[in-house]
C-alpha cells in the first residue's frame, strides 16, 4: 500500500494521499487545486467510500467517483 499515489482518471490527474485516524484519502486534483479545493474520501458505515458533497465539485468528479473508489480499494489491498 502506498501513502501517496497518482492516477489519471477520465483525463484528470489525481493525487491520492492516505491519512490515518480515521483512515481516509485526501484527493488533490490539479484543476480544483487552484481554487484551494481538497476532497476527503472516508469509509462509510456500510464499508463504501464516500465524500462530503461541497459546492463547486465538477460533474466529471461525480461521474468518475466509482473509478476513484476502485483506485483507493486497489491501493488498500496492495502489498
């Protein structure tokens, strides 16, 4: 498992930073970063990854969210 990794998903460069207590991933996206936006993704009560919806998150992020969750899950199980 990596603490920090990058993936390109649907043409967007995404940096994933794994944080502890509680385990969560902070997502930095270049086109959102210039607006000072970071997105925290946490494991919900049912075990699915979820994030707090905030204004100005672009539609592509919602559309790519399942792929983002797959990238996180793959990182969690990697040894």
